């Protein structure tokens, strides 16, 4: 596993509680590239978010990063998923 990242999967209620977003805002931010997309957990509709990705984006928001910087971060985080195996 890359950089000894400890993986934890968050379900939607946890992500909503961490971010303070409503469900529609979460999905709007995903479409805008400001939040990472969920991963499939198998089954028809089971999805979750990788905890460290959500934490990294929240840290960027708190640090006052611009939307463009956050979009770049999200792009990099999602691209690194393939390195986790």
C-alpha cells in the first residue's frame, strides 16, 4: 500500500456529518470536482468514501485553498487510488 495509508471507508451519513453538507450539496461538489467521488463497495448501490481523501479535502478547505487548488487535490487523490493495491 502506498505511503502506509490506513484505509477506512466512510458511508454517506458519516461524510455528511463530517462536512456539514446536505446530500444534494455533496453530490454537487462531486460533480464540480471539489469532493472525491465514492467507490463501489459491491452490490447495486453500496458506495463509500475513502476517509483520508475526505480529510485531505476538508484540510484544504480549512487552509483557505482556492476552488482550483482543491480541484487539483481531488484529481490527484482519485488518481492515486490505483496505487493502493
